[in-house]
């Protein structure tokens, strides 16, 4: 059982499995190269605990996932066939790839399954009804099975046929990946070990306003950096040159700065910057040891004094949430601040803090620094983890059965 807000959700351990046909929504949206080779099987690995448990308990496992954005069209280059092959290697058993996810042929194949068998349905987004959460399509998917297990944390913030729609027709429970994500993040938000420090970076302030507001009620210190920090500087009347600013978000930034004062939570912003004269790797670059940025320059990374200031707060933390890079980390020249913060979060984790990383960019930066295994938890869902931290109801969780 998992407790999310006031809802307690039924999970696999509460459910009879033997002999049942079980539709399992997994997130097999893996990165592929031009030859359809899987370049990271992290998402397949993340689904293994649920799949292995269901095999052991004698379920008949029907896996369903999307891959990429085929937009309702059958695109051979977005077939899940390479995933079936890789999953078979990991499970050391046959994973039969089916030609579609609904229809008579699929139904006939499913009816032939024996206890412990695993099949993978073809990319559910080959049907445009999936993302529209079409009830008829959801019903067709649901008729394949007797139980629905939701384990695709990366898509629980989307109300699609295979994440939400099917739950209207089948008993619906959560798998172990969702359970783990919600347990770790739920605990951090409801009963964190303190001090609790959130580090929010990245470019798009508009997508993170809700998170910042919600976190202000929970954290002891809020660190804001990356491109979105400049909107906060502008809100304070500080010159930021040609740095990224979302002008329409200035009122929201002001409101957050005011709320921080009201609730007595310090917001830490950068105190120095790495600036460039253009948004390119071959730009002229300098470190400015102050908050203001001259005309003609844009902030692309945090400076060394900022790293030291953030370090001071992070090393005292017992709970750390990190979402979004400190600078334009995709360009090596501007990756230093983000890499340094990754090292500091790893060091704090070693000292006993719980570190939770949300968002693909932060996870990529941590991977770049070779620190993936040093963090407590790297969420498998960027958007979903943000919405969870925002305190929003996730439709793919809300549709699951109460215990
Ligand atoms: P987001 O999707 O909002 O988490 O933003 C991630 C993106 O923010 C990454 O692609 C970074 O390159 C970008 N970013 C971080 N810092 C800056 C900055 N100072 N100026 C422009 N973009 C930035």
C-alpha cells in the first residue's frame, strides 16, 4: 500500500496474480539511434521488479507502452520490437512481440498465453485514440486482461487511454516502480528529514512556478539558479544584460520572492556568473564577481562564489530535491557549475542526506559527472515528478484503486 496525500493505493502485494491476464502499463520510451539500437535501457531495467514479480507469481503479462511521438501513425522506426528483444535478454526468457495493441489477432495471441508468459504490445501511440483517452479504445485494450497494473511513472501526469482510460474497465493497482517513486518523493514532501533544501534550475520559469510555490511551504532553503534566475533578478530590478528573461513571469517571480519573506524561507540566488557574449560554445566568456550583468552579455552558468554559497546550504541538508541544471550544461564550457553542484549533492548524500533528482537534464548532468550511483533516487519521470512536487493530482495515480 502507498499513501499519497490522503489516498492509499492498492499495490501488487495486495493483489491475486496467479493465472490472471494482466495489462501492465510500462514506460519503454527508450532512446534509439538511427538504426533502432537502444542507446540506454535504463527504463527497461526500471520496469524489471514488477515484471519479474508477476512472472514469479504466475501472471500472464501483457506489456503496453508508447515509444516516441508517432502521432497516431504506424511508424516502423518507432516499433517496440527492439525493446522486446532487449527485455527478453534481461529476463532470460521469450518476450513475444505482438503486431498491434488491439484487435482480433492480438486477442488470439493473448488467449494462448500460459502462466508466466510475457508479451509486448506494439506502440500504443500508433493509434491516435491513445492520447485522446478515447473510451472505446481504452475498452478494447482492457478486454485483453483481467487486471491493470500501472507502472509507467513517466506518463502518470498524462490522462491517456493506456494510463487512465483502462482503469474504468479493470481493477487497477500500482506496480513497484510507481510505488518506489511515490514513496520516496511523497516522504520528502510530507515528512522530510531536515534541513530540506530544494535546488531548482533550468530555463523555463513558467513550467516551474507551481513547483516553486509549493516547495516554499515545505523546504528550509530554496536555491534558484540556471536561466530562470534572471527573471528573479529582473524582478528585483537588477540588470541582467541579454540573459534569458521571461518578462511575463516577472509578477510571479515577485510574488514568490514576497512569499519567501512571508514564510521565512531563504531563497538563494547566484552571486556571480559565467557570462558569454553569445549563446554559443565559441563565445567570449568571463566570470563576473557580482550579480549584475553588463549589456551585451548573457549569464550561462553560475560562478565559483555561487558554488561555494550553495555548497554551504547543500552540505547541511538532510533532504535534497534537485530539478534543472545550473547553466547551459549541454555546452562543455558552461557545464562546470552544474557538474560542481552534482558533486556537492553526491557528497551530501554520502554524508547521509536523501537526494532526489527529477528531470532529464539534471539526470543527464549527473551522468556526465559519473555520479549516477551516488544519488538516493533519480526519478524516471521528469514531467511527472515536477507535477508531483507541484502538489498536483496525477491522473494516472488518481485512477488507481483505493486500498
Ligand atoms: P528546463 O527544461 O526548464 O529544465 O531547462 C533546461 C535547459 O535550461 C537546459 O537545456 C539548459 O541549457 C538551459 N539553461 C540553463 N541555464 C541557462 C541559462 N543561463 N541560459 C539559458 N538556458 C539555460
